């Protein structure tokens, strides 16, 4: 009888721990609403068929949806669809929420046709190359990005593309979703602090 009670207590403890872990995720894109972002640049962001979509810039420069909150150590899970011509990415730990670029943020790239493919899809631009570059065009993909201290790990569709140490930028900042060209859809983006 004691063993049954001990097993039941362990199962209950694991259930509570798993439930607590699930509660730590914050959904920033749910495919139903535009979310609570500041906009830098202008694109035709909209909700369509259960996804946050952009397929046209209202200007020449790339457009971004920038979180109002700053994040330090975190894990992001993102589901996205990109056509073959998309230029996009997830920018993390940005210095200035009004200036989004690969010099002032870490850019986890989505860009199958990037002229220098070593920093294309799956790479962190100017920090960690990916060779050979995986392709994201024409299908739903998942990014799992972990930033903990100066350690960054990027997984694209379950395959590790980056595992790097870098200290060139601040250890906290907002996150930005980029639209530069092509057709881009974000179905779900979640983040949790580590």
C-alpha cells in the first residue's frame, strides 16, 4: 500500500510540475488577433486563415512587429510559413526597439535566397553560419530559439542549426518579427523565461 501511495504522490508531483511548466509560456502570436506589438516600418499585417500574414511592404524598408516587453533568458517556439522568396526573421535582444537590424539585434534568419547563404535560413546573421543552409520555403516550419546568457541555440524543424556563444549585444531586449519580402505567415509564437 505504501508503494501505491508513493507512486500516486510522484505522478501528482510530475503533473503539477508539467502543468506549471506549461503555464510559463506566453503566446505573443495566436493566429486570431494582431497581438500587442509596436510597429516599426509598414507592411500589410493582417489576420487571415488562422495566421498573422504579411505579403506587401508599404514603403521600401523592412517592417517589424516589436514586443513591448524586454526579454533576457528565454525560449521561443514559433510556427511560420514562408514562400520561396521570403525575407524575414526573428530579431532578439534588440538594443533599441525603434531601430531593428542585424547590428543592434541578433537576427535568426528566414531567407532561403539570401545572396550569402551562410547567413540564410537557420543562421544568426553575422554571428553563426549554417552550412548547408536548410530551406523553409513553401511549407510550415518550426523555430525553437533559446537565449541563455551568452549561449544561443537555434533549432529549425527539430534540427540544430546554431549552437554558439556571443557577447556583443546586451543580455536583454525586445523581440521583433520581420517582414521584408515574399509571403509570410506566423501561426503561433510563444515565449517563456528561463
